C-alpha cells in the first residue's frame, strides 16, 4: 500500500507506524519537487513546440495527441481512420484511431490508455505503439496485419487535462455528484459491479474508488461499451494499459475464483512477459487481478471477458515501481518498446492457439 503524506505531518505518521511496529519505506521523499520538475519540463516543451509536434521524449497534452492521430490518418488514409466515439462528461471528444487493411475477416484488438488520467505513461505507450504499427505495417507478420486495431489513447480526457492543469495525481473522471467530483471509470463496468463491498470499489462519491451510481453511468465507459459490442467488430483481444506495477493481469478482479480460461490467459500473459524480458531485461509478473493486486469490482477487463466474450482480456500495469505515477520522460521509449514487443508476441500466441483448435473459438 502506498500513502502520500504532507511534509508537516511526515514525522507524526512515521512515529505512529513505529509505535505499532508497522514496517515502512519511503518511496519518494519529495513528491512536490518531482511534480514541479515534470511540469516545468512540460511547460518548456509546450513553449518550444507547435501543436501536433508529437514525440516520445515528453508527455503531451490532449490537443497534441489528437493532432497526432489526425496526422497519421492524413499520411496513411488507406490504413487509418479517426472516429469520435462519444463525448466526455465535460464535453470533450473521445477520439479513437482504427488501423486496418480493410480485410473483412480481420479480428479486432482493443487498446486504451489513461482510464486513470494520472497514469500518463499509458497514453505515451499506446500512441507509440500506434505510430510504430502504422509506419511498419507492411513489414509485420500476418498475426499483426490480420487484425483491426482499435486504439483509444485517452479514455478519460477530462481527467487527463485536469492532471496537467490542476492535480497531477487525479484518478477519476470529472463528472460531478453532489459535493464531490469524479467516478473511477475502472469500477464503472457492469460485470461484478459493486461486488465485495468497499473492498472492491466504493459507494462514496468522495472516495477515489467511487464506482458511480450505476454501471455505465459515465459517458466514457458507455462509449467504450458501444464500440466493443458493435456487431460489425469481432474482438478477440482487449488490452487496457495502466501504471504502475510491471504486471500483466487478467480476470477475475471481483472474486478470488479463477476464470474459466485461467491457464490459457496465464500462458498468453507469460508470452508477453517473456518478450518484454527479452527486450529489456525487465520482469513483469503474470496472474489474475486478485492474485497480484487486490479485489477490483466493475473493471473493464472483467466486463470485456465475461460480457463481451473477449477471451484475451488483459490489463497491463507498466513501469513505475520506483517513481510510482511520475515515471520520468526518459523512460517512455524503452517502456513503450518492450511493451510493443510483448503485444506483438501475444498476437502470435493468439493466432497459433486459434490455428491449433479445430473449431476456433476466438473470441470465446
């Protein structure tokens, strides 16, 4: 468990922990300084860059990310389309990039980032993946080109902008409920919603794990649901990117029971983890949400697996063990590269598994 303590109270909290013989360590001694340094770099970058100047040496604002998506579609119109799939609580566009060679037999792969907006590296990784995939598409194997790629770099645009302008550590969206603001979008999906009581999510609007008044109460999650359940899309892989933890997790989150495809999902996750290790030497653990983390009820991956019948549903917690949510920009490219190789390895795993099954059941 991580807790953040204001500096005037640090000694008092440390004393209480010591009195109760509770072991602890200091992960980041001065969060404020790290945030100020990060924000200073971002401001300097924005002053020196024009809109649309995308790179992966910095973290970018929403307008730059959306311009990048438009630029890809303009440069590669035979591969890329950009669609507005809905509006956020504050009225911002939810913009999705689709990468496809147009083959009607293609299966769908979903990638999203920044469902929790403070997890900036998730958006950086997803956009890096999109850029490299498009620019090398015709060099990729069939396991990659026989997919339709649906990429939503910023699932929570209101929260994402808020982390740049007000509160770097903001987790929820920006929908108002009474005196409180925000729903944890990754507790707002219908499957397992509200299970495990306060251990799996919260009914308190002031809590960072607030699940919302009902499943899909939020426009952001409702938009995702519409795309995934669209009959024209045949999804077989669902990947949601988060930070931090360096883990690859799969259903279930709402219960400790194993999901029906536990062994196969473990094998697929292990294939990803091995590719990551082969790339960078970083070790990502693999297991169910409850195995490796905690109860989480109403998550996107539990829903995509159980309701949308997408067997290969994973949440990938990216780098950041040392820096938590404040992963330095210098680590973006190496993080994105290792994870891209992991995703490509998963595509090979999925295709081989389907070919080895007489009657392919992908998706489930």
